[in-house]
C-alpha cells in the first residue's frame, strides 16, 4: 500500500530506540521524521517514509538494477529467439 | 458569486433534496453551482449571460465598470505569505482584473466575534492597507458588525470592488475560440500547501509561502500592449484543474493541457508527494490563466514574463472544439486522461 | 526528486511496455492488490500500455475501502463524545458508514482532525492532557509499525488520555482467500511493495507454491509497475510460479526487523471482517493484552456489531476482482464521487473512484474518436 516517499536525511537528532528523529528532505521540503525503525541510517542516506516514519534505507545499487534489467531484456530480444 | 470559504474540508455526500445549507454548498463545486442555478439566478439574472462569471461588467453613465464581491472565512487567519486581510484585498482585485478591468476602489465589511483581541484586528487592518497599497487600490468605505462569542470564526471579511474596464472586447469564457492558447502565469500549488502547513500535524520545517498577490498589473500590462485577452481566470480553490474545467464548461470547448508544461516548485512538489495531493487541484491565490489567439501567444507570454508575478509564465495548452470531453490532460508518459471536477477538497492521504 | 523521477521516465516506461508486448503470447489475468498501485496504473494509463490480452484486476488493496462500516460508525460515535479530539488520516474522512461519515460528524461540531502520522496524534495528546485523544488506526502492514510506534511511545509515557480505534488488516490472508475462491481467475500477482518493505517476502512463497501463481513484489511508479508486470508475464509464459522482488531498492527478503518486532510487541493477530468480502481468519491486528488499555472501543464502552449488507453497492465483488467498476449498473449514474453508494467510490484509492476520475469518456462520435486516442 500506501504512500511512501523517498527522502534524504539532512540531520539526525538525538533520541532513543523509540524517539530517534531526523530532518528529512523531500524534493525541497523538510519534515521531522521518526527514524527509530532505521537505526543504521545516517546523514546523506535516502529513506522511504510513510506516515511520518522511515521504514527502509534505499539501496542505491539495487535501484539501478531496474534499468540494467531493461537493457538486458532488450539485448536478448535484439538477438532474436 | 464564488466565495473564498474556509479551508476546512467539505462533505461530498449531500442528501438528494437538501433542505438545509451544508458546508459543501460553499465549496465552489457542484453544490454551489446548484444554489446559483436554483436560487440566485432565478431571483437576479436578467439574462442567461449574467451571474456566470466572478465579476459583473456594467454600463454606468457611459463607462464600463467591473463590479465584484467576495467573502472570506479562511482558517487559520494568518498563514505564511498572507492573512485574511491580504487575501480579501487580492482576491477581489484579481476578480476585477479577470474582467479586464483596472481595480480602483474596495469596500471592507467586517463581522467580528465578541472577544477578538483588538491587536488582531489591528494586524488584519494593517495588512489590508498594505495589500491595497501594493495593488494600487483604496478602501473607501466599510462596515463593522460584532456577533456574540461563539457565533463567528474570529473575523469574517467581505470586500466589494469596482474597477474601470480597459479591455476593448469582452473577457469571458464565451469569447474563447478553438485554437486559442492557454497561458499560465507561474507555478502552482503554493497557497494550498501554505494553508495546510499551518494545520495541526501537517507542519513542515521550511515554511512554504502562499502566492497570494494582486494580478492586476500583470493583466493590465498585456491589455496596454494591445494583446486581446479572450478569457482570464485567477486560480483559487480547486486549483488549475478546476479553473480549466469551469471555463471548458462555460465556453463549451475542450481544452488540451500538457502536464509537463505545468510548473510546480520543488517544495510544493515534495509536500504534495508526501501528502498524496495532486498539484493540479491545489489552491492558488496569485496565479491566473489567460486565453489568447495563437498569433498573440508569444507576445503575451513575453509581456507576462517581464512582470515580477509572471516570471514563470508558460503556455500549457490549447483550446479545441467542444466535444463534451472537457479538459484532457496529456500525462508525463504521453497518455491522456480526462480531468474531472473534484467532489470536495482534496484531503491528505496515506494510501 | 531522486528515486522518484527516474521511475517516471517516459522512455523507460515505453521500452518496458514494448518488451512486454514482445513476450506476451496469450491472455493473462494479473491482479495488483494495492490502492497506491491502482492509483498509479490508472493515472499514468499503464493498463492501456499493455497488450490487449493482458488483463489487470484491482484487488482489495485499499484498507480504507475494506474498513467495515460498523467500525466507521464506532469512529463517528466516539468522535461525537464530549471533549474528544478524534484524529484520523485524511483517507477515512469521507468514507460512509451506516450513519454518515467522519466529515459529516465534523460538520456537526465534532473535533475531528486530519493527521499525517499517528505520532502527531500522540503529540496532540501530550498537548491536551485534559482531553481524550483518539487515533483511528487503519491501514495494512505498511502503517502498522507507525501505529505501533505511537502506542509504544504513549505506553512509555503512561499517557492516560490517548487511545486508538484499531482496524489494521493483513494482505497475505486476503490473497489466500482470493486464490482459494472457486471463481478465482487470477493467474499472477503483483504484491504491494510497501507492505513487503515492512514484512519481507516470506509469506508469499507458500502461496506461490500452493496455488501455482507467480508473485512479484512491485513498487509504485510507472517503471516499477511495468518491470513488475514484465517479470510476472515472463514467469507465466515460462510456466514458473515463484516469488520475485522488483522493488529491491526498498524491499529486503526479511523486511524491516525493527518494525516487525514492534508490530509483534504491540499487536496480536485476529479474525477481521473486510467490508464487501466478509470475515477472513487471521487477517487483522488488534492490540495485544499488554496494551489493551489503549483500546478506544473499551475506553468508550462501544461494542461492534456487523452491519447489514450494502444495498446496491457491489464493492465486494469489485474488490475481489470479479467485476470492474464499469460492470456495475450504478457506476457513473447513481453512484459517483458526488453521490457515492459505497467505499470504493468514496475513497480516492477505491477502484471505482479511480476509474471515474481517470476514465470517464464522452459519448458523441467525436468523443468516441478522442476516447480511442486516449485508449491507445
């Protein structure tokens, strides 16, 4: 489901395992987001945010695989059956 | 006949034969239209062409006068980039400008709630004065009433405005022709996001400011340069999409718009992404669309861009013969879809 | 916006669409089960980019649409209690129960507030110690950890004026119920990428095996959806029935362990009624006994009774993918966003509302020609 949007961590505020927060930028707007579910995330990381909580760190290497896969299947198709 | 009602959401589920006024009647959408058709026009309109546009153009002693009125019930009273005072001035100034008129004089009617701090009233009035000066208009008459505590939202403002029509030909949806180019004066969505940003729980760190501004100067610059404006509409509640749909319906034309051509600033874009809002439907208070003949488009655009409020102006679409489709948006992937009127205000979503 | 714009690239989207056209040799029925995916598909016209044989069904992926009417009525009742501040996501405000909507309740004077996050409701509770603050906790597994976080924070601070009306639902049991139904036509699934971001993919392998259905965990942007469809159709053409992860930039096989742990701590699994579908075993979340004191139903003394069937609305059949909104005799006539008969038309994520917004076409010959162009 659900609307979750990638944002860049600009700073991390103090806080414990439930309240750790940070300032996350979404294309020009900054919001305080709870980072307690992504303890490994730090400044500069992109996180996926839903309803005020970061749920995952975005893996840049995996992100580019969508386009590598596209090139792969086109190369195969060009070679013919 | 529209009113800039509060930004509280409106209920889209009316009883079929509504016996009472509901919030949705103030929404500017279908229910407002029904009120106008069933109650106001039968009482006041002398001809079918009357009471369809935001302002009225009248012959008075040989001069063409534009006359409009608007009420403001916005909450919160103060928001980044404006307040109920500047909103009231610019809203009415813009309605007059959209008739092709130079706005001149405003009245200021206030309904104050008992218990309102006088300091707050001072702030609102100072803002009205400031906005009037910036728009080149004067508040020349007014009225004040006070209602009991609990019977008003602090301050309700009504402004009426008069201006001198300077456009040589009528400026109205009926003047729109197939082939006309649609120009948009700047990026969209600032006001609606600014209002939401001060609502509890939707705060952003960086304040997005409302684009609340007087557009008369921008419009007059084009008129003075001899550009023939077929139709003008300032974008308010319901955003760009709603304004386009209303003109398509009133002018009985289709309008084709390119989504890629509509500018959205980065902060507004980010806010819309996380709140799940479509920027095309988010409120504005300092943007307008202009319909001009294709041979005039380039010149009109150049004039707009020279004006501070039109720096981001762009051509966003064209008018086509009416088929009943209305507004067709060419999306980012190249596919097209019909834009519909919203039922009620857009609400933030998580799904 | 990074990690967004690249996946809306028109060229990549069209290249994927062409690749799909090259590999699809026969008709296939694929279901996505996420309101966000439905919205994206219809907004960007992705279903129209597919070969005519590929049929995309929209399953019960809108937690708003499947929230039972009786829960909404309970919400309205609680919101009407004196002094209550009722906090909800915007999605729920217009959905009709039997007795109207939360928006109507707000118009009658209830203090109903839209919040972006359950944590904002906790903030409101801290700021208003003398008022009861209630949060309407709906959503799939994606939202459950955010609710759990709010409960955990409230519990730690012993916030006596905070409670929740909980109606979280789980996706895998719904997929199972769909696939097990005798009239099921679905041959492949796109699993909801954000649900899997939290829960991982382990629940899907048993389903893929048991029902012989490929399940591709997919994101939400046009390029994600088209890649997910390509992977799914490729499996179908090759006769495979595996779980694949298209959305690997956000989804790890094990999901988010911190979030899952929070969910396990705060919630317990229970049977849940889905509006328009009925009861599905072990498909909902309720507060665990340790947190029962935060249950708004108990605090306000409300009992939930299943409501009667919903008249003309065929939301249930649509939610199960058996019919499309256009098949409903009331669609676009008696049932429109202005006068909705059921949840799928009211909720902006509902299949019917999405269809209405993105597909309504005129009837004149010129309009038909334009409609054909739009269909291309």
